[in-house]
C-alpha cells in the first residue's frame, strides 16, 4: 500500500536530501515521524535510517544546519549506532540517524514495534510511503498493533510504549496485541529502570494521566510496574473516605493534574503589587504527579482497625517516604526527583494538621520551613488529596476550611518569594556571644526562633532581637 507523502514531511526531505548527497538513495525517513506527519502533528523528532555510516551523515547534517551531532548509543545493533543532531536555528527540531536493521528497509520495518510506526519515506526517488504491514490502515483506524509478537519479545519495553502511545494518540490497542502484552506482562520489569521511567514520565505528563494509568491496568502492566499501588487495591479506609486506597490515589493524581493546569482557579492570589505565582516547569509537574501516585503507598503496612471498626494508618507518611526510595532506585530517578518526591510524601499531611492549630502567621511560617523548597508543590498535593476525600463522615465545611488555609499558605509562599525572608538581625556568632554559649545546636535553635519572631512581627529591631534571644536562652536553662 502506498500513499502520498504529507507536505510537512516532504519539507524535511527537501531540506536534508541535498545534504546527504549520494547517501540519500540509501536513507529513509522512518517511524513515528511518518505517522505524526500523516496525523498533522508537530514534527520535532525526525528519525532517519541509513545503510551508510550514521556518524558521517549526522555530522554532515549538523554542519549544514549549524547544529551539533553526538552519539546516543547502539540502539539498532548496526555499525555506527545512533546519532542525534540538534539544529542550530532554534526551531526545536532534532534528527536521529541510525543504522538500518537487517539488510535493507524491508527488514528494518519488519523489526519495528507497531505497524503505525513501521513506515518509511525514501530520501530520494519515489515520493510515496513504504508500508508493508498495514500501518496506514491502522493510523486511519486509530489502532496500536504489533508488527509481530517477536517485537514484544525483542524489547519488552514496547509493551509499556503501547500503553503510552495509545494514551498519547487516544487510540485503541488491537485486541491481539493487548492479549500478547497481558501474557508477557511479567517481563515489563526487564528493561533498564531509566528506560521504563522515561516512558512513564511521558505518560504522566500527557493530559489525563489517570486515564493513562488505566491503560496500563487494561494491559496488566500496572501491577507489575508498581506493585506497591496494586497492594492498595480493595483496601477500605475510614468513613471519611469514599474510595479504597488505590482508587483514591488515582483520584488524587487526577486532581493534582488539574490543579497544575488551572492553579489560578484553585489557588487565586490576592490582588497585591508584584504578587504572582511562577509557572510550573515540567520537572515540578512531574514531581507533583509522582508524589500523588506515591503519597499513600505506606498505608498497607500501617493499616489498623479498632474494635469499634475505626480504621487508621498512623505513620503511613513516614513509611511512604521509604517506599519512595525503593521506587526511585528501581526507576533510576535523579537525586533531586528522589529527594523532592520523598519529602512531599513524608509531609503530605502537614498542611491538614495545621487546621488543628490557630493557623496564624507563626504556624504558617513553621509549615513553610518544614516544607522548604517544595512548598508550592506541597500545597497542590494537599489540596488534591483533600478533594479526593468524600466519605459518609466527611463535611463540606471541613473541605472549605482546608481550601481557605491552603490559599493562605499559597499567598504566604509567593509573598516570601517576592519579598524574601527578613534579614537576620543577629547572626549565630552574635547570638553565641550574647548569651555566652559555644556554637552548636542550641545556638542554631535560638537563631531559628529569632528568624520566626522576625517573620511574624514580634521582633523589629536589633534591641528587640537581643532581648528576645536573652529571654529565650534563659527559658532553655534547666
């Protein structure tokens, strides 16, 4: 089956063919870029397969475009491996050049994952799409279908990719392919953790992440990839909850995504000069979504039920922090992601606990010190968690109180980002000399309390600071 080449793809061919010179006759545009061109999607990742030397072609393309060429590894097993070219014109397009699999384009396409990706366009000659596996029909039908079962055996990561692509494109997974994945689901743990996490990251960052996770469930992959969440299935909670722990977790994931997408709606800031919330980066969004997915994973290990039937999960936040470390190791998270997600899981109850205080400036200051660099993310996670709780014993006025407090903490945080924290009136050395003690934990505690007193307006001058420190030191003495 042949089809005319979309104009967007022809533009890349026209751009590159003269650069490739004689090698153009043995080079093809392949895979997802052909599929995306047919669908009218942006073409930012352009894959080429060649019988020539990938390194030589990549360097030639980079030279022509004023870009940079560098190796990514030997993805195909062919000579020269895989090379990436980033264009120098700032258009965001990158070109990946790899060696053909097998002895030609037919063998290469037969070794690819899904029929919709087993498409090629020659860089020179006939202007038509090479389609030996029904990929064009699958694109028309919106279907993810394996080229062959061996595609899943050759690289089990393709099972996860099937779910991710189905979610990304809003397609169905072919029944035969879905059945083949379910029978092989146990192999989903075989690929390297960083490869697995890359696919999961793309799935979570695409809109409606909860539906994306349900795709994994339909293929039997969710319980293999995250057994800690599967352990939460069917686990009843207190009468304040209307969902078991697993479905509550997915509801929190859904809420967190919407809070990130429409933060100004959920957490509006007061009209003050210069008071604005910074836009979310992809890294921050990912951390919040991962924390939503992990926040209650400590509940199976901490569940208790009293004689009167009341259910509790005391300490599940601390246990959950340890589970995050295990997942981070499995999926090879960066140290920053591991630290931030772990801190969010370990403190996800903190804002709610503040409802049982007077909720004044001092308590909110202490909360922000506890949450630290992920204060904004923690507010979003707390609200997402609270909005996913609606059991028989819950009350809407409690939800309203939680939202009011969250908005106060949110505004406090962005005021602090705008104005900074008060400059210390006394440093640690001055505090130690004033009260006659050696530098150490006691001095650190006094400095922290002084900073708190300054922040809430109890101390406003150096004289006030000295009197405050002396008084606090006196109270500390046995």
